[in-house]
C-alpha cells in the first residue's frame, strides 16, 4: 500500500511539474502572438536595430540582444570551463584531504552566493579595472567574467560528481601502476567522466544564458552588435527586465517573443545534454 501511494504521489508530482512548464511556455507563446502576427519573425530577425514603439512602426530586431546573449554566455563558458574542471581535478585527484574538504565548502558557498552580490562586485571593482584598460568598463568582457564566476561552481560540482562515479577498480588500477594524480585523471578518469563533465558545462551554459541581474549591472545595456569584448552589450534577459515595466502593445509582445527565443535556446541545450547522456550510456 505504501509503495502504491508513493508511486501515485511521484506521478502526481511529475505531472504537476510538467504541466507547470507547459503552462509557462504557453503563456509566453500567447504573449508573443501579437508581435509574431503584426511584426513577423522576419522583421524581428532583420530589422537591424531595437527601437520599439507601441505599434509595428518601430524597429524590433531581436538579433542584437540574441548575439549579445550568445557572446556573453560563450565568453563565460570559455573562462569557467577550464577553471571548473581543473578545480574539480585538483580537489579530487591532487589536493590533500584537508584542502579537499575546505575546497568543497568554498565551492558550496560560491554556488549559493546571490547573483546581485557578484554583480555589485563586478560593477564597483571589475568594471573600473576593465575601464582602465579600455573604456567604458561595463562591457561584454566584464559580463563574461562575472558570469563565469557564477557558473564555475556548477561546472566544478558536476565534474566532481562525474569523477566520483568512476569505479574503485579503475582508481586502484591507476594507483597500482604508479600514476600521478593528473595522469590518473587523464588516462583513467577522463574517458569515463567526460560525458558528465560536458553535461555539467551545458548546465552552466543554461544558467549563464538565463541570468539577468548580473548582466544588467555590468554589461552596459547598449542594444547593438558588439565588435570587441570591450563593447557594451544588451542580452535578451536584460532587454525584458529593463523594458517590461513600461512596454505596451507590440513592444510588450516583442519582449514576450524575447522570452520565447530564450526558451528555445534552453530547449536546444537540454536536448543536447540529453543526447550526450544517452550516447555515454549506449
């Protein structure tokens, strides 16, 4: 009886979670319909600039914000990937036990650090440093660095879990051969853990592409195509956060379309991570 009740409760919880996701997606789609009908996907991809009005007479290109989102996310992942993986390797294969425990605690604190705190640090410390190299300071580079700090714990935790899933026989064989910690990772653990590491990177990418507060604070929020890492950018999430409070008509609907594009990007990342997971267990 208890097993039957547990199974029923699990099914109900899964149904509620899936239904909630579908309802949110449907809400965003319905909000996007006026823009899709009055402006059209072609104009939202090719208008060339983001100068919206309450009707379809403005310029509604989402391309600059989409490029800004992808550029900031790519920069963050390029920084966070080696840092997170090497940190997990150091804690799991190289560092002494005491340092390993302290590192695990530190990673947990970083993972729970509010994004606004990192954004405040980026705005008051990092942006002036970037400005001393190349003004204005708030830029693609600053946003990528702060976002990287946010997703390093995700990458490190996922990498550590993937390394910890390796069979004890593999580790014992590596030790019996006299391999160093780094050699153990490269020759014995990496072939087993690489799928988990890649999925961890994709999870970090999902968090980065959907982040709002940090990007609003340190990216500069200029809706244009960046030509260098020192240029200010605006992302899709920042676009929604900055303009939804006063948007009306087709302008408001175009912001819903921004959310729909973000949902599509996250869906692609989820499907990619699932495919990698299936391939690893095939």
